């Protein structure tokens, strides 16, 4: 376990991360996973509640080459970078094998709604039990009745983007909504529905997936600039 600007990151191999996931899914306790990238770290510096939510998660996985740079600057070696889309796919594989139900909480204003995402997943795992709902990330459901749709689902994926998705899951835990595992997945649903193309493996190997994403979505320039340039400069200068 290490901390970058007060945010805990669990320094584990991919094998160790998946072992934790399987352990979580075998129990009845509600567990939250966060995939920590540079954008999360920057947001958590400005948002104490978000930082607290991240540090309360049961597993924080490194996502992004910027996290590797931060570990190097601290004199540590990061064992693995595990992008959220890849971790989600592994969890879906386990869910299908173990017959564990999945709920998709999607951003009402996002590219992919939960029905489209469910269709994409069903093409790979036709027998997987999938439900979902499209939410407005800015307004958490006020009543337990509005959250009743979550009943009988054991894994919850939320694609609101940070910090809303992590705060949404934390609120579910606070309201004692039963589930085994929940994770914020950002734009991963859009990769599944192929509305956004994933970078080729060679580009990912060189840590340039951010550039591929920028070419496809120029409107993300500000976010990507902060995560890639601003974060790296602050890490190097220790500011």
C-alpha cells in the first residue's frame, strides 16, 4: 500500500488483484473498488470528500502510466497498471462463470445507456443476468423506493465518471444497499458498445492510450491535459 498526495493505492500484481476480487465475491460484505488514475488524484486534492471515499474503498487499483511515474518518484516500483476496462472484463468473466448477477448504473447523458451496454455484454455472455438504470449523476435518488431496482444484483458497475460514480457507490453503502462488489468504470461502457474504439495494444504498451483517446474525443483535451501534463509536472516538482 502506498499513498500519492493522500490517496491510497494498493500496490499489487494483476494476479493478486484478481484474487482479491474473487475473495470479495465469495463473501456477503459490500465491497468497493476504485481504479485510480492521475485525474482521480488531482480531483481528490481539491475534494476532501472524494479523497475520503477513495481511502475508504476496499481495493484501489492503479490505472494509468502517470501512477507508475508517481511511484518511481517516490522510490517505489509499481507492480501493475490495471485499466478499468480490463478489470471490468475480468470481473464479468468471473460473474458469468459463477452465475453472479450484474447491475449497470449509467449516466443518462452518456454515450451508452444501460440497455445498449447490456446487449454488448450479452453477446459475450448470453446467460449472464444483467439489469440496469439510467441515472442523472448530479442527483442521488432520494428514496429507498427509487433504489429498489438494485435489489437482487450482486455486482454494480457505475459509469458516471469521477468523483460522482465513487460517491454514488459510497452512498449505496451508507444506505445499506446489499451488493457484493461495486466499481466505478468511467467510459468503459463506451468501449463495450464500440462507440469509442480502444487503442491498439502497441499504443497501450507505450502508455499512449491518452493520445489515442484525445484524437477520438478532442473535447476531452482539458481533462487529458490535466491528467497527463499537469499531473506529471506536479509529481516531478513535488508540488
